[in-house]
C-alpha cells in the first residue's frame, strides 16, 4: 500500500461514526428539508387526485355514484380539507371543478380564514358553489345572505335552495 | 326549454350542482375556459367506452317521458335532473358520430331512443362545446333555451303525469323496470 493510499484509508477509518455538532445540525436541516419536500409532493399528489375525483363527480349523473365519490374525496382529504379551498381558488383549474370544490369545502368546514376569499369570490359560479356547500352543512343564516347576491342566478337559486329545505 | 324544431339529443348532465351551464356568462373565465369546462361535462366515463350517453328527442312532447324514464333507471332518486339539449345540426357541424345504442334497462317505449356520441378524444369534446356556443350565438339564443333543471320534487310529479298519460294507451307498461322509488310513486297514484 502506498503512503497516499494508507493515509486515505486512515482518514476513512478514523472518520468518527457519530456526527459532530455541526453535521448534526446539517443532518437535521436536511431531514427537515426532505420532510418538507415529501409533504409538498404528497400535497401535490393529493390535490391532483382530488381534482380528478371532482371531475368524475361532474361527469357522473348517477346519485349513488356521486355519493360514493363524495365519500372517497372526504376520506382522502382527512386532515387536509383546506386543499378543497385551494382548488377552488386556483385559477388553473376548470371553473366547474372550482365551484364544486367550493361546495365540498363549505359542506365540511364552518370557519377558516380561507372562507372569506371564497364567500365573496368574483366568480358567480364559485359563489353558487359556496351557497350549496353552506346549505349542505346547514348554515342557513349564511345561505340567506346570498338572497341579495349581485348575480340574478345566485340569488334566485338561493331562494330555491331555501324553499326546497322547508 | 325553447321550442327547437329540429331533432335533438338530450344529455342528462351532472348530478351535483352547480353546473357550468347554470352561469355560462361567469366573468371569471374567458371563452376558452368555458369551452374546456363544458368539454369536461361531455367527457365519457371510463365505463362508457368513449361514448357519451344521450337520448333522442324527436318532439318536445316526449321530453317528460324521457326525463321520467331516465330518472327511473337509478336506484337512488336523483337530487335533480339537469338536461342539455344538443341540436342535431350542432353534432353534424362538430362532426360527432352518433351511434344507436338501445338501452334495454329502460322502459321499452324509450329504450330505442338511447344513443351514444363518439366523444373519446378531447378534440371532439372541445369541438362540440365550441359548436354549441357558436350555434347559440348565431341564433341569438341564450343557454337557457337548451338547458333545463328539474328539481327533486318535480321528478315525482313528472313520473306521475307520464304514467297517467301512458297507461290508457299502452297495454302493458313494463313498470317492473323502474326502480322501487319510482314504482312506489306510480302504485300510489
């Protein structure tokens, strides 16, 4: 073994198997970064999956199938229900997908800051989705506020939803 | 739905409200966005093997019969019945193939009126959505003239009235094909 090779082997063998303070801190940072990446990747995959399920829901005209799809969506989103509001607010999604996401979100959640961005959304179709979601979760006082919505279809449909519930 | 003289095809669209056709003038999206959203509604599910299920409407008098017959196919009563009426000439202009596909699960008086639209690819779905929008603009019509909503309570009334209309002239209505909820409505008349 040459001197250089012996020195190299010595360096490798002498390298402590336990991390130094500096490397611990670096390892932890790396670990946290990896976790964050995993989390955002997980969230991305989950979001795409939910968007596809909402598309299936839109394409379905069978009540049984629609109910099953809604159950699957809510099960998939356990603990991540805000993803629905993010889908509703993301203008890269189709407008009907966004409106249904808004409905499903309001059907499950009663009060988060994301509510405000959706409640008065400039899209009338998304606001109509909000009305349906509020009705699904029995928030009738909130539903009645849309009787005076600036879009005629939203206010008319709100009245119908209230009448149907009576 | 306004009277449209030519033959058309009914598509019973999504069971969850709201539909893109409820507010077609939503300022949030441009024309291309609307076309893409409408194209999604025309996308057949995987079990449909590329064909979108539609029902031929030869005259407006048959509209209620088709609605009642379609609703009676489902085990669970539908929340609503949203219907889009696609004129024959729109399908022709969009070069959409119409395939006869009798639905043997439906009442025999309407089974032969079931068809499939070949909409397997996104290009044809967007062509149909675009053609439909152009057709409405050319005729100076709004979407309301080809889109209708029937609410849950109305489905019951339609089922009753269709049965009463049919029963004197049809010697034997194959009511056994109806799901229990629809059969109960008819039995309790």
